[in-house]
């Protein structure tokens, strides 16, 4: 019995050591992702444009051990006057003893953008990143930031989203709280929240619910930004309101001039990251 307990204790100790090693590696990689995000200079509007502000704290740090790729990464946001203009994921997949690093960006802006890294243009979308769609049959924006946040959360519950993989439709999981809430003040015309849908633990679709000025006063609008190369559809109360299907006009991985870009293998690094 003593020998059995000793062996069990040794096995538990090894398990704890393995878990701690994984934790340390994830933290080192998350630090690396933040360092890479900070290398980008992103400007809004026509050249030279206003420089966007990087929120150095990631909106989401995720780890997905399934699928054989041991994917993990961080999702960041760049803002102008508080409004999110770009969402960007710096992430990687493991293959053997190496990790392939991927940089994925989607514009949330209504203006052109340009992202440079080390003096080289990485991405320069010429079109708006989202289409603002009026959300039908909802109450006008409330008078305070706290009330509008409650409205946003309530509105978000009426949306659903799916991806299609191998001809099978998969329901995405909506996080109930916005991962980013900008300018929670009493400015009705400048308030919004960024919501996220996940498949397993990977970000797949972003939804920006925000107030927009109209001739009839501020109204709630919604826009969508994909972080997947799969077909994806968003529905409002079971009615399709937005969808993406890969095409020649909008390729699955986007591109230099597109609203979305995802470049795989920007770096290929050892899987084990030292200090």
C-alpha cells in the first residue's frame, strides 16, 4: 500500500509539473503576442491619417488544445476616440516542435486604414470594415451609459451565429458581456459594445452594437467582422441579417486591400519559448 501511495504521489507531482510548464509557456507566448501587436503603427482615414491607439491589454487571451494544433493567441483592439476601429489577433498553431505565427486583422472602421510594421505596409484596406445595419424594433438608446449597456446586452441575446464546416452547420457561442465597451458616458451618439462569438475557445465572429446618429435621432445599429475562413451567418430573431461566403471578391484569407487579412507563418518559431 505504501508503495502504491508513493507511486500515486509521484504521478500527481509529475502532472502538477506538466500543468505548471504549460502555464509558464502560455504566459510567455501571451507576452510575445502583446509585443508583436505593439510593433504595428495603424492610421485611420486618408494619408497621413490619425494614429490609432492600441489597448495593450488583450480583449481575450485564448487557448484551444483540441484539433491537433494546440492553438493559442491574444485578441487586441485599436481605437480612435474610444471607438474600436480594428480588432487584431496574434496567434499560433503548433506543429511538432515549432509554432507557426498568424496575424489576423479585421477593420471595424467606416474609413480606409493602413497598418505598417517595421516600416513595411502589412495591410491597407480601402473599404469600410463593416456595414452598419439598423436593428429593427428596438427602443431608442437610453439616456445613461449604464442603461445603454443593459440595452446592448439585451439586444445581443436576440442574435445567433453559425459557421459551416464540412457541410454541417455549427452554432457559435456568444459571450453575454461585451469584450469592449467604449465611452460609457452620457453621450448617446457615441456608445457601443463589441461582442464575441466563439467556436470551442477560438474567436470566430465579432459583433459591434453601437448608437449612430440619424435624421430621427440616435438609433441602434449593428455590424459584423469575421475571424474565420469558413462561411458564417448571423441571424436576428431567426432572420438572416449578415453572412460571409468565400469568393473572388472576398477570399477566405482576405488580403492587403480587403477588410480582413489573415497571414499564416509570419514567423515560425520554436514551440518552447524561453524568457
